[in-house]
C-alpha cells in the first residue's frame, strides 16, 4: 500500500485479479476502512482485465469508509452458502458471475 505501490501498479497490466474486501454492497460497491488500501485497490482494479472478488457472506452489506470500485467493475464474486437469496439476486443483477463455494456451478 501507499504511493510507491500505487505508482508501480499503474504501470502494470493484470489478466486476472483476485481481491479480498472489507465490504461489498450495491450502493457502495467494494469498500475498505483504510484510505491508503482503497487507493491501492483502486489501481489494482483499473489495471486488471478481469476482477474476481473473494468475500464470505458477512461482507455483504458492510460499507467501509472508502469505496474503491463499483460492482460493475467486478466480473465474478466467490462467496459461501451463507449469502441470502435476496443478496444473490442483487449480485446477479450487477455481476457477470456468482460462485457459491460448495454449490454446483452454473454453466
């Protein structure tokens, strides 16, 4: 994290980014309570062709101090079976793919 990392990341190109988050919601998108982390994550997302967010169900509805990406910038969310059906429906409206660990994958 920090200005040196941000500058280095801005010059890189990633095919696939796996990213953990503090919080995820329709309104705030991806967020964190740490401002420096938010800027670094923002640069990572901008430098990636595809973004996969890995977040257990407790992250849904949590909003940190700083948002760094919208749900529209995320290709896939990998989560657990604790994510409620209402949240799954909301996620499916905004993301290309939802993967729920332990459940059969949709083709």
